[in-house]
């Protein structure tokens, strides 16, 4: 990855071996055949002994198929090719917006798990393939009257 930062502080002591990017960081891939993920944060810490990154502030991860992940704190275990966060995370993928309390993902965003998730996405009522499984209403059931438009926002399950 190519690192772009206005300031870099390097500590190479036995009690503190880390690189600190106090004024922001942009990580871009050198070789786009291996990874096409861009990462941007307000600040960051790199711990070289375990190749662990901690990205802090307004963190944005842009994936190769247009996926976009935002959170306030993100950890990247580069050797394991793993991203995770224990903070609220927003994930936009294929027009669907998901929000969760924490997540795990591969660093190319090809696989992810979002916990305690909520979300919304558009769907076309006329193209719905199957009727509801039971006629009894649930908290996420559609209203009895049809909306004026065929597209409606609904909570994801």
C-alpha cells in the first residue's frame, strides 16, 4: 500500500514500537491486481511487530465493487487480511445501507459479518416473488394500503 500522510511520528523503542499518523492517513494500493481497497482516516497507529493498524476518527473504506464502509475506529490485521471494529459501522453495498454495532470482514470486503444490524433497501413490490409466509402481521409488515409508488423503503432483517 502507498501511504499518504501530512505527518508521521516513528517510535522504535522496546516499550513502544509504532508509527503514528496524527493528522490523517490515506492508504492506496500499489498493485490493483491484488487489492483495490482504499482506506482513509483522521489519524492512525501502525504497530509493525504484528502488522496491526488502528484507524481512528472518520474512517472510510472503499471496496473494489463500490462497497463503502464508515466507522469511528477500525482495526486492520494486515497479515490476517482482516478488518474489524467494535464501534457502530455503516456499510453501503449494492444500494443497501446496513448499520451494526460491530463487524468483521476480509480486507477486500468480499466477505463480512455485521452484528446487531439494521438497514434499509429499495425493492419493487410488483416483482416480489413470494407472498408473506403467514397472514399475521409482524412488526416489519407492510401497511394494508398500497403506497402510490411501487418502490418503498423497508427495514432489512
